């Protein structure tokens, strides 16, 4: 009988001390901690989200919600011909590019469906092209319309991480005209860093 009373007493104490807090093991305020992306000046860019195999941030830019992927900063060690990656520094993953109807990458930019489906744009947000020229990254945000097929004659190609204009034989490409552009590194300079 004593054991039964002792057990009941322990269960009552445990129940009242639990008090409905399913996160009782956490430190006070931990549930408010969200992993964020910070720019080179330490200013917060936004909370980190993941889509597909990419991490990045969701931001409203020029009236459109976009997903901006990030990747580790890397460089090639010339002596060993190997690529070395930073453990903490990140950069905008500008590896999609944009098409043009002209042969010299001038005029209306065009965001291809292929670039949106393949690679870093798995998010269900407005399609965009990310283009890096040196240390500058620009966004080309697609129009809010159905995709269309247009003949394209050049591609602003992000290889190897530095975009160059590549003329090509004119061919039909499915996608959207770029509605607007945005200087991403001008607003959120690199190197980027994740933290709380």
C-alpha cells in the first residue's frame, strides 16, 4: 500500500511540475531563435529556408517573392589544382544566367524555364535568373505571366562563376521576360554568414 501511495505522490508532483510545457527542456527564449542569413556588414537579410538541395532566404523584391540560394565561397588552389571551400563564409549562388534575343546579350532579358526547374530554383516563388559578374550579383525577376516560347540568340552564362555573353544559334526557349532587375550584392554584400 505504501508503494502505491508513494507512486501516486510522485506522479502528482511530476504532473504539476510539468505544467503543460512540452519544451521544458529548452532554455528560456530558445523557441524564438531562428537561423538567419547576415550580410558582410552583419545586417540580417532574412531567415534561412531550404528548397530542393539549396539553402537560402525568401525575400520580397520589386513586388515579387523570390528564393535566393546561397553556397559556400570557394577558390581553386593553383598549386594542387583542387577546390577549397570556406567553412563559414557564403555567397549568393548565382549559377543560372539569362537569355537574350540578340546575339550580344543586349535588350530584354529572358528567364528560362529550364534554369528554374534545373538546379537551385526549386522554390514555388517567382522565377528568376541570378547573374554574377566579378563580385556583383544581379537578379532578373520574371514577369507575373504564363511562360512563353521565344527565339533566343545569346546566353549570359555564369561560367565559371563569372558571367560572360555566349552567342548561340537562334533557338526557341520557354520562359518569361525579366520584369525587373535588382542589384543583390549592392543591397546585401558578400561574404554572407549564417547565425542566430
